[in-house]
């Protein structure tokens, strides 16, 4: 890694620790369920404006988009982190901390990563360096669950053909997502005649019918060309103990890092549904989420992007990068054969639980990594006497 980049990134990150913590404490308490990130989006935009941003807007998908550099060029590099959290809360989220850790739902996935990205953007807003290409700094919506990556989908719709590389910051230090795990998500609803448990015994029961469907679902032979998984994540149905259930539903997903495997699972799933139809039992399925897997070819430039991030993680965060397959905002560009990856920039654990925590001391290491990746697009770095602070 370029020594000047390391110097600038490390010095700036070390100067921001308390301010970064203060912003994290505030942002982590603002509720942001997928599709309802309005309050966070407004806060992020106002914060960026207060730091000197002029070309920053909130789009129709609740993405906050900051443009750095001349827009005359058509080869944007994107740096993003998502605003939504996995929890449905609309009241302020609980926050607690001790000497080492800060606790809040979604604090590591993805609030702390977003705060690191915002402070990196602040350096660029204050310094206004000359860039080799324009950058888009994006606080995007709808990464979690049934958000279905709507924010990043909209970003690539708006900038179709103009984004040449994509970096998102998500998860924990050392985790480096280099391959996209796609998924199909379904709501399966069963309806029957129902009736009284004694008087009408023998009629089809929607709960029993779906249990049989689930048993056969888990018995399916899964594709082996790439890791493929299935899951039933939610089951609801019936009314009371002495009524034959006339309605029940489940949420089902299958995942794979291969689009080919996903298509095979689609075929198996449709056949299974048809096999469970009976004269007085109706099964309806609704596709409620679809995330693409990586494209068939490794994008040109992917190896260089991954290598650069690995170097930053080793040299600035002192962690050994582990390449993983996962489902993140990088799914969208990877499915389009655009170089993309997702880099963790904070130490923590217990993601997707209300007990999630991050190590406060890890924030400058993560910010240094973010800075290094963004600084690689700067034509001329400041002199050594200009390094500290913003």
C-alpha cells in the first residue's frame, strides 16, 4: 500500500475518535426499518450539509447520495453503507455503553460502518482534493431482509452504465465479501374448508398440509454445483384448538451463490407446490423477494479491488481478511459483472439481535480502512504537515 495513503488515513482516523463516537451515539438511536429510513436519511443529509456538502440529495428510494468531484466524467466509483436496520421499531432505539463497547440494535449492521463512511466523506468535503474520477458516497436504503436491496437497485437504475466499481461497508473487520449469495423468498399460503375438530374430523387441515409441504421441502435434493440452502423462517395459521385450520402460511427462502442453482431450486419449488395441491386444498405462492447472485464471469478489475482492500485490512486494521460469500448490497453490481465487494469496518458481534455491540476502540481502524480505499482515487495527497484533522 502507498505509504502516503497510510499516513493520511491513519492520522485522520486517529483525530476523529470522539467525534465519531458522538455521531454514532446519535445515529444509532434513530429508528430505520427497511422502507422507512426517512428519519435517518434526513439526518444524514443534514449532517453532510453541515460539513460543507452542496451536491447531496435524497432520492425517491430514500438513498442519500453525495457527489464528490466533477460530474462531467461518466465513470463513478461508489462507496456506500446502508441506513436500515433489521428491526421494525419506530420509536428511538435503545443505546447503552461501557468503557469498551457500545450496544444498540443494528449498531454494527450497519450504523457504525455508515458513521465511518460519513467521516471519510467529511475529509473530502473539507479538503476538496482533485480526484481521478467522481465518487458517489451513498447512505442507501433497504439492504436488510425484505428490503430486497431496493436502494442499491434504484442507484444502479439512476446511474446505469456509469458506475465502474462499487464498495460497500458492512459487517465486521476482517470480513470481506467477494461473492454474492442470491436468494428467492416466497410466501406460501394454504387454504382449506376448515371446520369443527370433532364434527368435521377428517377434513383437510391447512396447518397439516403446510407441515407436509415443509417436510418435503427439506427432503429436496439440493444442487451441488455451489452451496445451496433452504429455510422456513415464519409459520402462522389456524384460529383455536378445536377448529380445523382453514388457513396457514409460511415464509420460505432458498439461497445460493450460483444463479444456475437458484433457477434449479425455482423449478423444484414450483413442482413441489403442484404436488401438494388437492381437491379441497389450495396453495398460493407469492415471490416476495429476489436477490441476484454473482454473474457467471468474474468482472475485470475485481481482483485488483479485492487485493487493495485486503492490503488495507492487514496494514491499517491489523486483521487477516477472510473472503466470504454473503448477501449484501454488492449483489446488484456483481450480478451485472461490475467489480464490487463489501468490507467490514468495525469490531463487534451478535448482529441481527437486540444485544449487538461494537468495540469503540475499533472505530479508528475501520475509518482508516475506509479512508485508504477512498484515497486511492485522489490524484495528489496533501503534504505531511497537513495530515492531522479535517
